[in-house]
């Protein structure tokens, strides 16, 4: 498989930046935005299904092998919500609205009950109809803060407390986040699987 060029099946600039940094120079990630502005509907019931659906769609549109990242935040107190619906938690109003809704849902919930996991599933398809997508997952355990803190990253990072560093995920430098995040763990497995390390 020639993997010098992959299309990233994502319209999220934060993901592109993180994944490209993790992959290094040997693989060039091209954004699906170069080919189409239309985002596929994420109709799957799992991260795996949505990652495969996005990867196939991008491979079909671009004619290139495609990598997709389906990720989200699973909050214990909310029974794993917003989960696969994380990006749409506040009905598509964006990160700030999602974060405000999450803080509201956890209002007055004590620290011990604020556990959460970031989840990332990476799916790589060699072509649109690939019968054997490569799937790798990563989890990152933490806790939901009572208020936003930090300016790095994207999405729920300002609300995600990282116990091993005693800071929010948005207070980590990009390089630090890329060492320990759910996405880093999934990418580590993918690089092993592809023989890139
Ligand atoms: O490291 C992260 N730090 C903070 N928040 C994160 C992270 N990783 C995922 N998230 C949140 C963002 C979004 O609310 C949802 C992903 O949703 P997800 O559908 O996979 O991505 P998306 O719609 O932003 O872009 P796309 O589908 O085009 O790849 O989880
Ligand atoms: Mg999405």
C-alpha cells in the first residue's frame, strides 16, 4: 500500500493538525475539504461505524486511500453521553454551546462523579469499497471540570481534566496532548499496524 498520501476524512482543523503532527513528514494528510465541502451524515450507532462511513465517503470523493477519525466524549454520569453525538450535543451550535450544555448537565455533580473518557476510533480504507478497513481505538480517562480552562486544542478540551498532568487538556501544549491523548493512542496503534514505527 502506497501511503505517502492519505486523505483525511474530516472537516475538523484541530484533528488534521494533531494527526499530521503525529504522523510526521513521511505521510502527507490532505484534507477532504480540498475535494468537497459536503459533510456526510454520521448515521452509525458506534464510533466504528461512523469512522468507516466517513473514510469510505472520502475515498470515494478523492480517489485516495482515506483515514477517518470518529471521536467524542463519554461522560460516566450521563451514561456515556454525548458519545457519538458529541459534535451535535447542542444541536450543531458548535463547541462553545456544547461545552455550556455539558456544564449545565453536570451542575452540582461532585468531582467523584464527574469521570469521563475521550474516545477515538481511526479507520483507514485503501479504497471506497475496501472489505477490510484497518481500525484502531484509543481512550483517555479524565474528569469534567466545573468551568472551562485553557486555550489550546479544540472541542471539549477546556473542560477535560487530565489527572496525570493536573491540568485541563486545553492547558497542555499541543506536543504534550499529542503524546497522551485518545487520538495519540489510536494513532500509535495505527502506525504499528502500518509498519511506520
Ligand atoms: O481531542 C479532543 N479534544 C476535545 N474535543 C474532542 C477531541 N476529540 C474529539 N472531540 C470532540 C469534538 C467533537 O464534539 C466530537 C468529535 O465529533 P466527530 O464527528 O468525530 O468530529 P467532527 O464532527 O468535529 O469532525 P469530522 O466528523 O468531520 O471528522 O468530539
Ligand atoms: Mg463529525
